C-alpha cells in the first residue's frame, strides 16, 4: 500500500508533464508562441528535460525573434542530442539573428584528430560501446576455451586481442569525452549590449563589446565576474548576470 502511495505522485507528475508538452505543441501550431513557452517551461519545472523539449522552446523564441533565448535553448538541446541535424540546422538559422560575427579559430594537429574522433559519440555512448565489446570479449573467450578445432581457437584468440584493443580505445574515448564535457563551459550572452572588461571590475578598461546571442566559453569565476573566451581566442571579463551557462 505504501509503495502505491509513493507511485501516485510520480505517475501524476509524468501525466502532467506529458499533458503540458502536448498543450505546448498545440499552442505552437496555432502560433501562440508565448503561451507555448509557458506550457513547455511548466514541464521543465516538473524536472522533466529532453532535447525535444528544449528544441521546441527554442523554436518558439526563434519565431518571436528573441535571439538569446532561442540560441540558448538550441544549445541546451544540442548538449542532450549533439548529433541531431535538425537542431544543428535551426541553430544556424538562429545565428543569423545575432549581431556579432566571431570567427572560429580552427584546431589543427593531433589534438584535433583525437577530438574529432571522440566527439563522434557522447561519453555515455562510448561507455555502452565498451560494455558491449567486453561482453563480446567474454563470448570469444568462451569460444576459445571450449573450441576443439585449432583454426577456431586461433580465430577466437586473435579476436580477443582485437577486442581488448577496441575496449581500450572506447574506454579512453569515454574518459576523454567526459573530461571535455565537464571542463567546457559554454554560455550565451543575454544582455542586449555588454562591455567586456580587461579585469574583473567595472573601473577597468573595455576590451570589446558583445551583443545578445553570442556564444562564449567560461574559463573562471571571480565574485560576480566571469572570465570568458570567444571562439577566436579573445578573452575578457564579463559581469555574471549578462550570460547564462548552457550546462547549468
């Protein structure tokens, strides 16, 4: 009886979230974008998150020409589903609304090769690949142990060595991707116009100016200031409330 009482709030919460999501979709179809955003955000308040939910919120803001929240929510969706081409395409359209055009310094060398390879999958996916390969290794080991045919034993033995190598690669990729995810702190500028300072204080000189929707990367935090870096490598200090971090 006690277990049923625990389940009832959970079931009602899931039902509420699903109903609000569907309500948001219906409002979006009617062009009631502000109301749709309210419905979608009520789902977020119930602690339910998904790439689709953030994608729909971003679409609403895009329709309202609100560049910063549109880009912010597309980026949130992309964090949860980095290989979704529809999110990537819509994000490109949203970028056309922003004023700042920051060039991205291309990465070169061996580090780029490793990053391009590990970025193929999310770190959770790499972890599951490692588990799957480990199970396959176990099957090969069983095959090697019980096989009575010399040729089969050689195949299973060689296969185990290959699988050990692949398990090592996938495990290292998972570790590398998780480290990259935790250390990279993307953020979106929400202030309409904001001066980036040379030091974490208002009296310091302006280094450059940013406008809403621009993506930056947070390097460190000092009191109410954050040190940021642009995709072209330029750095400076910005007041904390002028940006919103994507992974928060």
